[in-house]
C-alpha cells in the first residue's frame, strides 16, 4: 500500500484568523444579497480555519477535506451549479 505524502499539499493558509465564534456568527445572516455573500465568505473562512487547525494537529486527511470544501465553496460562488458534494467526495 502506497503512502500519500500530504506535506506537499499543505501550508499554513492564514497567519491571523478570526475567532471561531465570530465566523459562526456571520453564518446566521439572511436576506439581502450583501448579507448572503457575507455568510458564504464566512463559510469559506470557517473551512479554511478548520483545515488549518487539523493541519497543525497533523490530521492531514481531515485538513485536506476542509480545504477541499473551502475550494469547492469558492467554485460554487463563481458557478452556482457546481456540485460541492461530488467534488469533495472525489478521490484525487
């Protein structure tokens, strides 16, 4: 069984991150387009923060999943029909 070398795929993403509670508070908005956009950006920020946390704990598979969710969420903002679930579940 081949061993995956995850170190090549990772690097610390954000030098300073908002508190988890502050990010989650932005999830709770609804209504105007600005609020919806802010919520989507917070969701992406949350995935990056969680991925970075997993990476720092050497939980590379979990980190990769979170980073893939962040990337897929960005794609979905640009292309609303993009299927996040199938992208995240796909094996590279």
